[in-house]
């Protein structure tokens, strides 16, 4: 059984630093298993968020060797024995304790985003939607809200002041998904994306796409088309044309 | 000491738990015009519902127009070996389609049929393809839809807040006490009605698909407040959990793999399920491979593949194959879809299974079989409720979803959980709101009860020399796994009861390190109380029921017994102890009984 040296960020409030733990690692273990082993045997009060341990709930986000990842989907055999491994909290959000941060920023943005306003159902009370019309949106619905894309986004990561005026990649794909939803009739969401969500601040460095554990093409399929539609809204001719075709205007 | 020093919130209705049932209950209560608080142990949107993969069972009849609520009702009752509360099963089958359509109106995007309607997939025990789904991440779609609909309904959400006691005034529930996980501070909720939607108890077992949250909180809170629990002996072991590597053992592999054409094979390459078709299901199950394979496309002229027998049957069969020495290298059996369906189809239909095996086990399921084995998944038993109102036997206390008992009888069919959450979540929210509107007298909570709960919460910090809570938790999991597992007997169950008693003793002296702020050691210590309580309930009910049925198999009483088929095992808290009794099952009316005579 190989032994690994883990450097886990510990502390609370304003004071913290890496604490070293030596841990025996079994076949197939992931970083979250190692954290649990430290809890059970060396530091029972080591604070960490987790739920499903299968990459589906997005609770155990952390920065492992500096890279934003899910602890439950990061296998220990990525590392070589003897290699020092650091585990730190996602740092774009206020720190609470050890590996836990205050992610309430995301829940505030979620509440602000104008929700779906569906058109009425057909006579039989159901809706008809074609698979090809929802494939792209289903991709956005894969989001597990791990907020790694938010964590890595330099607009807010290094600029606390931008949080007030920037919703972040998670909520751009949420907005894109709603905007492209076949049932949606909302006209004011794109204005929100531009004026409140601050999509203009995104300069498409694709960091969010790179860290997405669900491999959602956040930038190419979500943000860029959204930016284009927002830009079209500003263009009176395109806007008029859309109205003429019965498409959504804003 | 007066309780005014504690942070206090007041609502007409509080809902404890924010998975599918809790969210749906909160939405309905808010729609009824009352003030609603939604309290959850984790962050919003992280509840166990996200783990549900296969789909929501509802007789929409989109793929098979022959399907209707009567067929769904019949499948559900047969899957539960007729021990279900018939009225719950009826309401569930009748209302599930509307609940699915409602989810769609709130933004859920299910996979579509060619003509643009909701596509439905095959699942174990369902006569027709019935599960509305989104690939293999249906639960995620459901919770996200409810979450984003719910946050605009004026519901106050209390995240990362654990409830440890319900508050009572006379014979009615009037609130709850708990603590904020982040600060460790005590918080009091005054409420005219309380809805429990806390999920299950699976964390009491070693190999489980359930997360840390599944510690039976709602079951225990209800029992301690005087409510009845029923059917606690019935625990579902999902037949297909991952078995390798050890660290992922127990993680769920959706039944959708078999629904979409996958088959179970033993080490000899044989499709062994044909050897395990019980008499009860012979009439509707294919007895040869050709018919089983034809069934996927032609359900009218062929019987269902035995790979899709109800979960209890499949779990026992896998258990028997492994015991007979025909298991896979790591103690499971093989689940093969790669030789049966094209790689593109597998990736499209089962994307998260594909990633799960690729990333956690290094297995490519489009070219290799999976290794799978039973994992503790779901408890059929729970709070005894009135079918129509979801009210427990205690006034003002409602329960919905996994924490409620009766709906699934002795075994739940796959896909019936998500629909259960929606149907009874809505009913619980509605009736809790109505109850709150008719609440008579002043809403007052007893400071003494609050104080006692607060003292119990903080006790682990004041002890010296006790044990680490994780040690006790893992010994309990080992005990339940070896002695209250898939196959049980009297001697082992008695031994389990003795060991649980000793663990309770040790848990009372458990020691916690550090301070109250976000301290998982402390949280685990507090969760132990409910975890041990539900483990005890499950072992005692299992000892009481001297027959085998659904999710309860006794090798000393290997057959189903008609006398037991008319009885629920009921558990009640009396004088600080669990009391066990047997009570008659509600009798099904004649017109519903007739549904079972039409077709064998």
C-alpha cells in the first residue's frame, strides 16, 4: 500500500496554511477518499463538503495541486508515490474553514436570473418538442453546479469588485439554456445578461470550459452564441428582422 | 433558561429536506399562500435526488398507448409483493403523469419520441416502457427544475442546517430545533406544520449508494415525536452497484443499462437470470433468450426479459451466483451492454455511466462488460402516513418521499421513486398548508424542549476520553452489512440487535475534537443517534417478520406466507424504547382487486 504526503489547507477566518498528512492509499482511491481517511484517523474535524461521491452533485470542488477539480473524480493514481499533493479550497469565494468556502454568491445570481416563462401547452395539455431542438440545451442541463467554472473565471477570481456586476459562466449557460428553450417566451432575459449579468466582461479565455467536469462546451456553445444574440439585439435591423419572423426579441 | 437567546424563525410550514419531495412540498405549500421555510443539511440542489439516473415512472402512454394507471398500479403492487398501501399506489399511478407534465412546464427537458413527445424507457417490473428520462441523469434534471422553479416562489431556504429534534405542544408538532453546520449555532423553527422529506437510512450499511446525509433523520425525528413507522424490515439492495475498485464499491449503476438492452452474465458467460424466475412472475417473464431479446421491440407478443425482474429478485440472484463461485474477479457479476448495443447508442443513452466507469474504474463500457453487485439503495419502510394527506399519526407532522412508508410495500420498482417524490411531495405540501391555515390557538414552543435539545447537541464537546464517532459509524455499517444484509436469519438478527445496543452505549460517550464551526466530526457524532435508531428499527422489524418477501429475505423462513401478507410490522417509541407490533394492512376495495384477476 503506497503512502502519499498530502498538504491540506487548514484553518478558519483569516489564518490558515497547509498541514501535512501521511496517508496510506488503496487501489482506485480518489482524493476525497484520502480526505475521508484523514478525517477518520488523524483530524476528525477537517471540514469538507461532499455528497454523492460519484461526480453528480458537484459538492466537493477544490483546488488540487492548484487546479480546480472535483475531489471525488480525481484518482490518486494520477500522482506518483512520493509526489507532494496539495488540496486547497476553491479560492474565488470567501473562505469559511479548511476546504469549505461560502458559495452564496452563486445562489444570489441564480435568484436574479429571469426564470422560464413558458408558453401555454397544446390542446391536449402537453408540449411537443423535437429532440434536435433540445440537444444543445440538454448539454447545458448537465451542469452539476460545482462552481469550478466560477472559481476559475478571472473576471471574479482576482477582481472581487466585479462580483456585483458579473454572473459568471454557470449563469451564462443557464441563461443560454433558458433563452434557447423551445417553450420560453421571455423577452427581457438578454437585457439582463448584458446589463446585470455583465457578459461583456467575459473575454473568452475558455478557462471555464477547461475545468468543467461535465465537459460542457461552456464558451463555444453557450457564451459565444449568447454574446452574439446580445449584440444582435443592439442592431436595429437584426432586431426588426427577428420580430418579422416571429422570433424572440428583447 | 429561556430560549430567546437562540436564533428563531417562524413559518406556517417548514419542510425538512430539499430533495425532490421536499422541494415539491415547499412549492405546493407556497402556492397555497402560506409562509414556507425549507431546511436542508446540504447546499440547495445537492440532495440525493441528483443521484437518480433511470427515470420517472408515469403511465403517459407515449410509447405504448396500452399503458394506463391501472397497469402501473398493478405493476407497483406486484413489485411490492402486494404489501403496499393500496391507496398510495393508486394515487401514485393516477397522478404521476400530470406531475411529469408539470415538471416539463417548469422547464424540464426530457428525451423525446420521434413525434416530439416525452420518450419512455423500459425498467424492471414495469409492463410497458414507462420511464420519462433524460439520458441517465433524470434526477439531476428533476432537482434542477424544482430548484429553479422553487427559488422564485417566495420560499425561505435554510441551507446547511441540520434538525435534531421536533418540538411538540401537547399532541401536535409545532416546530423543530437544529444547528447551522457552518457556525454550529443552535436554531429554532416555530411552525404550525412540519413536512419531513429527509430521504432514507442507507448510510447504516457498509456498501451503499447513499451519501453521508442518509442517516435516517426524518425516520427518527418522527418516531421520537410519537409517530408510527412501518415496514422498516424492507431494505432495497439495488442489484447493480460498482464493485471495483474498492473505493467506489456501492456507487450506483442505473437499471437503465438493462432497460436499454444490457444483460447480466456470470463467469461462464451465461445469462443466469433465466434460472431465477420465481413462480410469481413466470407468467410475464420470458424463459428463453430469443423471446427475451424480441421483447425489447415487441412487447405484445413476448414476455419481459428476466434481467428486468424486480430489484429484489435480481439482487438475490446475483448474490447466489457469487456464492456458487460463478462471480466476476472482484466478487460481482458481469453486466454486458457492449456486445449488445452499438457504442454510439451506449454513449448517447448512458453518458454518465460511460464517464463513471471510464473515470473511476478505467473501464470502457462500450467495449468491456461492467462488474456489478448489490448495494444498499433504498428503504421501503418509513413514517406511516394517511395516503391522501401524507399526514403521519402525529398531528401537524407530514412525510413524503423515501422517509414515508407504505407506497412501495416490500420492494420498490425502479422509477417509482421519482414519481413518488412528486406525487406525495405535492400532497404533503398542500395538506400541510391546509392544516396550518386551520391551526387553532397560539403557536408557542416550550423553552424546556429547546433547551434539552441544545444540551444534547453540545454534550459531545464536554466529554473526555470517549471514542471517535467515525469508529462507531464504521462498526455499525459492518454490523448491518454482515448481519442485516440481503439474506437474514434469526440468530444473526439477534446478534445485530445486541451489537447495536452496545454501539448505542458507546455512542453516548463519543468524543469530539475541535470547535463548533463546520466540524464534520461533531456532525457525524450527532448523526449517530438517528443512524443507530433506524438501524435498530430495521433489525427489530426484520426479526419480527418470519417470512421472506421483497426486500426482506430470511433463510430460516424462506417462503412468503399469506398470513404475513396481510400484516405490517409497526414500530413505536414508548418510554425511551422501540416497541414492535403487527397490524393489519388496509384492505383493497373489490374493483381494484379485480385488476389482479384479469391477467396472470
